[in-house]
C-alpha cells in the first residue's frame, strides 16, 4: 500500500492542530489549508510544528488532496482558505472566477522522472532517452507507459515537456497515463507502468524499496526553473487577515532556512505530518537533502517560469488560452519577511 493511501486510512482526512490565541489574547483565526502529501509542503508543516503559526494566532486545519486540480473545487466551494500545491492549476481556478493570490513558494524543480527495472535497462550510459524509449518499444512491441497526475497539473505538464520537447521522444514510443499521487507511487512499485513523474518523499521511498528503479531526469532537466509547490491564499482570506498572511509567509521563510541549515532537526516535524509512523524519520531526512528537493520561499523566482509553463499548457490543450499573471502573484509578504530575517 502506498504512502498517501495509507495516510488516508491511518488518520482522518482533516487534521487540526490545537492552537492558543495570539500574544494579544485575541481569538485565533481559523486557517483551512488544502495540501497534497509531498515533501515540498514541508515548510508549511515545519512552520506549524515549530509553533510559529500558533504564536501568530493561526488555528490551522489540513485537508489532503491527491493533486492540485482536485483542490480547485474546494477553492470554488469556499471550504479551504490556503492552497499548498502546484501553481499550474491556479490558472484554471482564475478562469472559474476564483480570486486567489500566490504569496510564497515552498520548492522548485521538484519533479523527477523515474523508470522501473524493465525500462531502466534501456537507459544505458550514453543512450539518449528518446533512443531508450525507442529500444523499449522495439523489444516489447508496446509504448512505455509513464504515469503522472491529471492534465493541467505541474507533474503532467512537466513530464510532457520532457518527453516531447526536451528529449524529443517519438509519441509512438511513450504514452502518458494520468492518475493520482497514490496510484502513481503504487503503479511504479508494482511495475504496472514503466515509469513516472514523482516527487519526494516518494522518490526516496521507491528507490529504497526497489534499487532497480532509476532516476533518469531531475526537475531542472525536465522543465528549466520548473515552478513547483506554492502557498496561495484566497483574496477573501487575505483581505480579512493580511497580518495572518504575513505571519504565514514569514513562517515559511523561516522554515525554508531551517530545513536547509538543519534538516535533521526538522525531519521529525515532517515525518509527523507526512509519515504518521509509516515512513521513518531517516527516510524523511534523506529526502530533505535529495537532489530532487530544492526549497525556496521566493515567489518572484517562478513568475517567468509560470508564464512559460502556462504557454506549454495551451500548446497541450490543458489550458484554453494564456492568462495574464497580473494579480496572481502577491510578493510583498515575502519581501517583508525576507527583509526582516
């Protein structure tokens, strides 16, 4: 059974961390956070577990989703205030009239392409990926199946960009199979697909369980400056609680610095949020320093890459048209937090 499915079975989907009122004695503000169970969300978990959000008067609750696109309905229905997932689905959200602002990133270039043993043997030293896929089809008579998340998600867009634009793989030699995070990890482990795009801690988990699974590309190779996980807040929440948004972003900035300087210290916090005793602290600690883990809080760093990602989504047909990014990114909270560190 894969990580995210076991988490769902092991605990209620919505988890609330008990909080006290802020320093001024005011009633805490409820912050309903939607998140996908990946390591890139670690800065939010660390900020919470360190007590920084509680001290600022935020009463956080978490709802877990299988992908960013699946979270859009929750935004539309008003059941979450804060979105922690890939930036790509937010373009779709805006076309549906959802006013949401990206206030921070948590990680970039977090995607990896992995292949299972039956395809890995064709990825020999000096063999281009397109040639490896071609040789696999010649040997088996079928295209390699590459699992990823649904159309419109960052993993799906990144995988297709790597296959068709970077490696120039023939579309007869590989096929994209959309599924959720849970199903993707499970499919890789049981060999139901030949490869996938996955993120940490799944990368560390699957390669430890089966050393025959091979990483064949990191996020920067798949999509240069690939925009990863972001923290976005609804305009309504921002307008009501700008001070709490500032506290959230400041917490993320501090957490990113702590993850980079002392990953062993924060690993238990992340394990409590993601592992629930299923994935051990040592595995989380290894994933935190993996080449696939690039933590950053600066939303300015992904604006151009987000525009490029959006253009490619239009080419793929997962987005009807390019949407102006004006108004999507609200960088002043990060700038204030960075200046105060």
